C-alpha cells in the first residue's frame, strides 16, 4: 500500500567568511593547536561578522538548498528553523527567513533542541508533511554560537563555531516498502535531569540577559556515546536495517573522538563516516546539514543511499533519523 514519505529534494549550507584557527585562539587563551586537535579534531571555526545574524546565515543556506533542489521558494509552505541563537527573543528567526526568501504563505517557526535541533526539526517537519497538510518544507539549522561564548573560557570557546545548513523536503507517495526513498524513521529523546551539564547562564525569564554557554565537557562526553548508540539502535530495530546496510553515517559534529567511538560501538566502517568537525567545530544545529551538504557536493552521498543521522546535546536531547536519499 502506498504511503506519504518525506523525501529530500536538495541541500545547501553556508559558513561565514571569517576563519579563526586554533593558533589564533591560542594567542588569547591558554590553549594550543595540539590540545584542540588531539582532544576534539577541530582545526578551525568560522565566526559571523559584526551585524551578520543567524537569520542571514539561514537565508544563505536556504537559498543554496532551494537552488540545488530546483525549487521555487513560493512553493515552500513550511519552514522549521532549528536554532538556540535566534536573532531576537521573538519573533522566531524563521519568520525573518521566510520574509527574506519572499515567502508569504504557510507556516514558519523556530525549534530549540540545541545540538539535536536539526534532527528534532527534521522529525517535526516529517510529521507535518506526512499529515498531508503541508507539501514542501525547508528545514534549516543555523547558529551564531560565537555570540554566546565566553571567549576567556578555554574549556568552551575552542569548541564551537557559526554556520548554517538546510534541506528542502517534499511529501511524496512511495510504495510503502523498506527501500522507499525519504525519511524511514526518526527517534527523539530528552532527559532534563542533565540540564545543568550544558546550558546558557542567561535568558529573558531568568536574568533578562543573553548569557554565556557553560559546559561540564567531561560529563557530556561520558553520556554522549551511550545515548547516541541507544537511539541509533532504535532506528535499526524499527526498520530492520543494520550497521552493514548504512551507506553514510552523518553524525552531529561535536568531537571527532565521540564520532569515532560511536561508529566503532555500532560497527559502522570508518570510511562510511562523514566528518567535517575539523573545518567548522561544533556548529550545534547546523552541523548535520553542513556535513550532509559536504558529502552531497563531493559526490559521496547519491540518490538511493541509506543515510543515518544522529545528534546529542544540551538538555540533554538526543535523536536519530534514518533516510534514503
Ligand atoms: O554537541 C554536544 C555538546 N558538546 C560535546 O559533545 C562536548 C563533549 N565533551 C568533549 O568533547 C570533551 O570533554 C572536551 C573536548 C570538552 C574536553 O576533552 P576531555 O578529554 O574531556 O578533557 P577534560 O575536560 O578532561 O580536560 C583535560 C585537561 C584539564 O586539565 P587538568 O585538569 O587535567 O589539568 C583541562 O583543564 O585539559 C584542560 N583543558 C584544556 N587545555 C588546553 C580544557 N580545555 C583546554 C583547552 N586547552 N582548550
């Protein structure tokens, strides 16, 4: 029996032009290129220019995704923007993106699940598209974490960067089989008992300020691999696919060691892992679409490939998505 599936039509990404190397950071905080590369795999990050906003990054990425999908923006009726660094407390940055793209129909809203934001946004759009209410969606992850970093705290400022990535999605009738194109399954989780391990120490209701990112890195690291593998095993159980069936593993890009350990624990071969963390650091909700777009552009991810996404971040939140490109 045929069923509606959410199929990816195209993707795009954007990184601000200013690149900050590890060496440049080592000039202002007590760190070194060697420490950062060894512990995280990060070599550089991009930082938005003064006055360059999350919505600006998102619009660049969205335009690139629309162009790659050969889709007229006017046919988009849903925009879900995953971000923890919106332009303003409100309105949602998604409506700025909507207006920037000249779209006047449908719905646009922000979704906040920190580093898991893209997977949460993808699952949300998938649910809305499969109801038949919406036809074409833009799912965007965009962040300017440089604005919430304490640049004197070496334990956090070396880890994060700015960027954006987007996908265009369409509801399509598929045969309703395991090898359908589109999103096959998504699994989302959160556990607020861990909220003090990774948080921002400000906000409109608590301090009336924006605040700075604070993290117990070691504690986050300790939970990350177990949570990631757990939610991927959910995806395997639901679909019957195994690690051997995966063509590309596109994880959240926070730390090379977390990615390597997760792939190893799951039995995913290293050559199937898309790794871009060295080039942009942890860009939170933007990291998965940035990595996806890299692997699509360089010809690794092709139509029909089985692609596994996962993320874990503040909250804690974590999730997986399995899709056929
Ligand atoms: O997107 C999801 C959110 N975030 C994450 O996934 C991050 C998860 N955590 C991590 O990636 C790692 O825990 C870090 C990269 C943050 C840290 O690596 P680690 O191997 O867990 O190091 P550590 O925190 O145990 O620190 C080891 C040492 C400490 O010194 P002592 O106490 O051993 O003397 C730190 O003070 O490294 C020191 N250190 C640094 N040294 C040079 C911490 N940051 C730096 C730094 N440069 N930037």
